[in-house]
C-alpha cells in the first residue's frame, strides 16, 4: 500500500478485487483499538479512494463504484473521494 507521502508499507486488511481496505487513514494503518477510520484502496496501483468511518461504508462505496469502474466510466479511479470523516 502506498501512503499519501509516497511511502510503501504492508498493511493488514480485506481484499475483494479490485478493491482492498484497511483500518487507518491515508497517513497509515491504525495502531490502536476501536479503529473508527477505514481506507478504501483501488488495488490497481494501490491508490487510496476514500477514508470512511466504518468498514460497512467501505463495502457500500466499493459496491457503488465497482460497476462503473468495470464499464470504464471512471477516467481516473483515484482519488475519487478524499474523506468522509
């Protein structure tokens, strides 16, 4: 995963192609309990799409974006959204 500053890091999270997600922000993975920020990542280039408040919101957004992405209707898949915190 490539962070906002350009640093490449390994994170734990979920993958459902073409997206992935992890607990944390664009600055890095969360290192505390009660993580209330989740990042949606477009795996083609490990680009961050959005930082959201819950994993449920990540799944919902990925489900809404995926059909348009597959049809090629999104010219630049990331960054689509910055943050919904």
